[in-house]
C-alpha cells in the first residue's frame, strides 16, 4: 500500500466523520488555518442531526476553494462550472424532488459570476439550502478582490485598498426572497451546526453565510496573517442578534460582525408540494 | 534597445500591455491567466500604468466591458483562460463583427469536465471561428512581442479586428524566461496612436450591433470574412516593421531544420521547443526529420503553409485538442483541407497529445514520428491516434 493510501486509510479510521469523507482524495488542498474544514465538519454533523437518508442527499458546488468540498464528501455530488451551482441544483431538485439538495460554495462563486442565479433561486424560492462560505476574497486564484471584499481591504488586485462597495450577502439573500437567512463565523461552530440543521429542515430557499478565514490571502494582506488571528478577531468582534434586519448587518473591514438567524419564515416554494412533489 | 531580463512570462505580457499604453483593462481572475491581470493591477496601483482597471464579476462581463471601452476609442486589453474564454464566447463574435479591436492574451487551458486547470489547446480551438485574428506564441519573447504587434495590427484601419495572443497555460504563463523587454519609446514609435474611425461619440451618434434581417446579414458576414482574409498582408507588414525596429522577425510559420526534410513535425505553441530538441536528436541519428510551427492560426496562412510542406513526403501533426467524433485534431483537419487540392501532397498523420497538462517529452515526439512513418507505410483505418493514453 502506498504512503498516500495508508494515510488515507488512517484518516478514514481516525477522523470522527471519516466514513463520510472521500479520504482517497486526501491530502486536501486547503491551506493551514483555512476555515473550510470547520464548515465541512459542521455540515456533515447537521446532515446527521437531520437523520436524512444519505442516499437522498446531493451536494452541488461551484469553482473555488470551497467548491472542492463536493469532491471530499462521500455523497452524491457534482462539481459544476464556475457560478452555476445553483442552476444545476435547481434542475436536480425539480427533476427529483425527493433529493435534499445542498449548494456548498464560496462567495466568489455565488456572489460574483453566479450572482444572478442566487437572486433568481431566492425569488423562485426553490427548496434548497445554500451554504455560502465567505472569506471575502478569491482564494483559489490568488487573493483578488471580489464582490464581498470590504471597502479599503487590500488584495492582490487592490494593493492600495478596495475602492468598491461589497455585497452584504445576508441582505442580498433576504431581498431575493430566501425564507431562512443566517450568518455565523467559523468561531461559532455549535450555532453554525444548529443553524445549518434548521436550514436543511426548512421548505424553501435557505441561505447560511459562514464567515471563514483565508489567512493565505485575505488575512495576510489585512493584518491577520494566521487563521488563529482571524478566529481571534471573530471572537472579539462578533455579536449575536437574532432577527436583526439583514439589511443592516454589513461587514466592514475590521468592524463588528453581526451574526444570528435573521429570517425564518414560510412562503410557497418550488417544486410545488400539491403536485405530489413534496420532498419531505 | 531593451534589456534582456529574467521575468515570469505572465508578468512580461502585462508589461507588454503597459508598454503599449493600454487605456482600459477589464478582467476576471482565472487560473492560469491570473498573474497577467494581477500584475496589471499592480502597475495601475503603483501609477506606472495610467489606465482604468475594471475587475468585473465574470468573463462574460469582462469582454462586454472591453467592447464598451473599445467602442469609445479606448485602447483595451484583457486576458483569460479555458472556461473563462468559453464564458466570453458569444461576446467574442460581437467584437469581431463590430470591428472592435480588443486585444486579449489567452493562457491556454483544458476544458471541463472533469475539471482541469492545466494546459492544452481545447479553449483555443473552441474559438477558432469567432473571427478574431489569432497568434500562437511558442515562448515568452514571442508572447511579449506579439502582444505589442497585436495592438498595431488590430488597430490598423485596414484591419480593425480583435486579436488573441495565445500562450500555453503554465508551460509559458508560470515560467521565468529570459525576455528582452522593449523600451517604452521604441514601442511608442512602433504602435501608431489609436484613432478609431467611428467611436461612440455624443456629438456624432452611431448605432452598433443593430438588428440585421436576412436581407442584410449575409453581406455583413461576407464583409467580415473578406476583411479577416484581407488582414494577412497587413499582419505581415507589421511583423516586418517590428523586425526592422526590434531585430526579431516573425512570420505565419516558424521553420526548424525543415529545409528538404522528408518528414515534418507540425506543432502550435510551446511544444515546438521540445519538438525542436527531438528533431535535433533524430537528425543526429541520421533521420530526415524537420519541424514547422504554426504561429498565425487565423487568418490561416494557406500559401505559406503549402509552400513550407511542398517537398515533404509525410506530415506528423500534433494537436493538443480533440474534435470529438470528427476528422482528427482541429489543426490536423485544417492541414489536410489545405492540401487536398494540391497535385503533389504529403501523407498526413494526426496525433492528439498533451491533453490537460500531460507532458509531451522529446521521446514522445520521437515515438509519434516513428508511428507516423509506420502508418504512412502500412496504412490505418483510424482518422487519428491519441498518443500516450492508458487504455
């Protein structure tokens, strides 16, 4: 057995969630200090919390560091082209409403190149859960600024500070029509797990933003050079305000991060349950 | 004369765009192109380049923003790769048909799926028919020089067409090569000031891209084709001017020990350097093999090409893209088509190799030449062979 295969076998045996991971694809590509491992673990635990039959779960991801999650999960998954995770997931859900469909992707994928799809899926209230891991940058391509990068933040394409205004992702999801909207940081693992569990149980378009460290690019260029620095910043600057207006909780550079469950409501969703398409 | 320095080819391409006094850059990050636009962002931030840098939200937006900019008479540059070029696709046709000379460098990359960020020429072949002038660089120096030439060619009033300068992703974009970077004054003298004849101007309104029914559309398309074919002598003229000004002469083809060779390897892009090493080795062993590299993909240099292969008995064409279910690699198909009407024509054998970043080694070229000779002697029922792939 090769060294790689031995390590893969050890990971599968020793990691508490090893049986849900494609350890044959390890070592993973995520950097030391990245928050994606925390998010992925929390997601798997919330899937287990829901008691879902795992053969009825499909995970769809787009391109970027977060997008690689689809390849590491031992579930039905599809790694789509850049920005198209949501339309792919829409087709999946409408064609087979029995599936629990989760989009697991990053801010660069969901807010920039795929931004149009996000707002239309919210408008239609398609029954899916979107987990948006927001590290405020394009990590995979080397730390360029994107539509979530706070104003004045430095990046490889904004050396003197970003001159644009960022999207507030929870405000965008809420305005588009999402029926469940929450935000957490990777320093709030239990809340994140609980919230993701709720999001999976809701019927309609659920959106959970997870603010997550990218020490390699975003952190290093903005005076938080390690994952731990970014986690300390979250700990010191995060407040929980359930049902705060999602339109008033934008994240400024170095500013307070308002987290919590902002919206938890109901409205008619697709696929329409009256037509025998209730996925429950 | 510029200085010969060691520089990453992506950075060198960005600096070539800067030396060309580009006014507007709109781009979206994608591997393996990212270093080009990242360096341009640095040059704009540091004040070395006085240009608008628009980091848009997708490649579709990047090319659209470039069209907007170029239509006002601004000198415009962008870069992309693989999937990004695919996302630009519909806008590429608008650039060429509206005669809007955007200059773009493409870091050639394989196409999904499965997802792959490494180099091949699938993206290049997918935009073959978009009406752009397409130059394929074989090394860093060619990339720099041809970005500069692209502005002179594309913006020439006799041409007014967008130009792609293709560079192999990673093989060129991510390596540090010795490159002679021209001086700014030299480039200023070489590229005339940009003077777009019909810019969008509120004083003299024009409409671009308006609806053309069947009574107009075919004429517009014929005009476009006549224009692209007619650009050939202008391209050669600018390459000659460049040769006189900078001492490096370019043409539609590059020949390496091809004179009188009975067997010719045909390549496009950076694999030509490896192929030339293979030719040296085979020549040392007494084999009569030469190399012809294609630099100008569109417009296709039919006359030069027929002339270059006139004395050969066998062409071994190496493609780095597949035309699924078709007659062979796209390069090989065109080679066959270009020769069909010739009275004396060499046998043509096609190989597809180096997909998705799989290296083609010197031994690989030797193998393909040997196999090509074997096929020429014994015949085959296959249109082409895919080299070096596990069954």
